[in-house]
C-alpha cells in the first residue's frame, strides 16, 4: 500500500466539503433573490341562506351551484333575515338570501348590497296564526304575538295591524326566531305568531290562519324573498351571479312542470327537508305556498315594480320607526345584469 493514498483521500474529502458548502451558499443566495411563490388558492364564495323552502334548494342540495360556477362555496345557515343582515354588514357573506323588508333596511342604511334574483314571492307560505285555545275569532288586542323582528313577517304583521286598525300598543310583540317560535308555541307561551314555513306547518296542528302573504299583497304591500349580493363581489364576479341565476331558473322551471306531482319525487323532497328542517311530507304543500318567477318574469319585476315596492316598504318602515331615512330611489340597489345574462344563455 502506498504511503500517499491516505493523503489523497483527505484532499478529496476537503474538496467535497468545500463543494457542498458552496452549493448551500448558492442556494441561500438564490432563495433571497427569487420571487416568493404566488398563492394560487382562490377564496371560496360564502353564501348565507335560510331554511326557506323553494326550488333553489334542489340546486343547493345537488351542488349544482358549485358545478356551474367552478367555485368552492361555503354555505352558512341563518335563522332570520336580521341575522343575515348582520352577517352582510360584517362582511361575512358574499351572497345572501333575505326578505325584502331586511333588504330595505340594509339599502336604506347605506350598506353596499344589491338584489339580483327573486327566490320567491310569499303567498300562503307566510302567515299570521293564532292558537285554537286563545280565541282566534276574538281579535288580536291583548295577545302576545311572536315574530322575527326586521323580517318580511314583521313588516307584514305591522301592515296587518294597520289594515285592521289595531293599535300596535294594544298587542305585545315578541322578537323570536322561527325555531324559537315553534318552541314557545309548544309551551303555550305565546298566543299568536307571524312566521313562514316550515315553522308555520308546526303551528297549524293547533292554530288558525288569520292573514297570509296573499292578503298583504292585496293590500298593496307585497313582500319578496331575495338573493342579494355584496356590491363589491357583484362587480368583481358578475359571471357568478349570472350562473347562479341560470342554475336556479333550471330548478324553477322543473318545479313548474312537476309541482302537482312533486310528492312522487321523494329523493328531492328528502333533500329539501334535510336542508331546511321540514318534514319531507310537508315539502310539496309548503312549496305551493309561494310563487317562483322564471327568468323572463324576474327581469320584468326587477326592471319595473321592485324599486317602487322597496321604496314603499321603506316609507312604511320609516313611519314605524324602523329606519331613519328613505332613499329617493332604490334602483341603484337592483342588479338586472345577472338575470339578463342568464336569460341569454
């Protein structure tokens, strides 16, 4: 064995160590100069919804909105329009389902919101009901009436009292969410309630309907269930709103064709029931309690009567002390582009 072999090995080790150190230093220098990788994860769309039974729930249950938009959607369930309004004001939702009364409050207070689709027009699906054991034919004076404040039901109840010439001070209005109303009714804590489905169906076993949305509409105070978007989101994602409207319209048209036989589709009624908390057997009757405009009708309402109806709602709410001021026009809070684009597809 040569005496020079260990020395050669030692030199080789030193060279390899120097090369390794140089590689580490080069990598560090490159990392400092190289641009930071860009985040590619897109922010999900947050949608606030309520337990209102309508054809759009079919699309929601089948994840049709996600498929059409290609977006990840986070669905957040709320118990009333007032809760949805709070979420919108806090920037916690991009799209939201609420009644025309809380929407009017939001628009009147200057929140950047706009309605782009009418999910339903309540007929018999929202009503004033009185317990059978609380003298329903004896008038409303002195009765405890539960209603979710800042909701279409609240607006309709105030309109009912005015139409029947009943002083609001002669009744006791109690602010309860639909689920709380059902529980209070079961305990016998309240005499009457103005509420919507599916909670309304739970009260009918021991109650009598006095007034419904159909009556309120006949008095010139119609209400609507609306899909509303944050204005910034609407400006940045008009395609999402148009796709949302188009998908919903598919289910509205399906419902129009099958509304008399929807009970023959237990898979659909079951999905709606799971989303809303209703009983599957109640879904057909509840859905029949509202009108659902197709795209052509949507565009007509959005471009003609809705702004005036919201303005009239605002005047009434101001008179009742619910809002401080009324805008000259609410046309700026109505988005017609989504249904127009959807109708053109």
